C-alpha cells in the first residue's frame, strides 16, 4: 500500500512539474523474511547526479530508502 501511494504521488509530481521521471523504473521494492519491505529510489550513496534520481524542474534531485515492518 505504501509503495503504491509513493509511486502514484511521485508520478503525479512528475506530471505537474513536467519533468521526465520514469517512476515505474526508479521506485523499487524488495521484501525479506520477517515481514520487512524495503522501498528505494535512486542511489544509496550520493556520488552526484544520475539517471536513477527523481529530478525536479528546479534542478534538485531525490533519492531515498525506507524499510517497513508489517505490524
């Protein structure tokens, strides 16, 4: 549910900003035993601009990683 909401939100932002961001390719989810899920977008270590970032019209870029546990 969180993954879908993030994907939809970022997709809407890309349309509003009129920037090309392929949210379906950028946003990734991985699951592991113990009901953990990891959602990532972009590189985990900052090394400058890449195509893996979510780009804003201002030139800013976004990358993140979050881990969720089902309760």
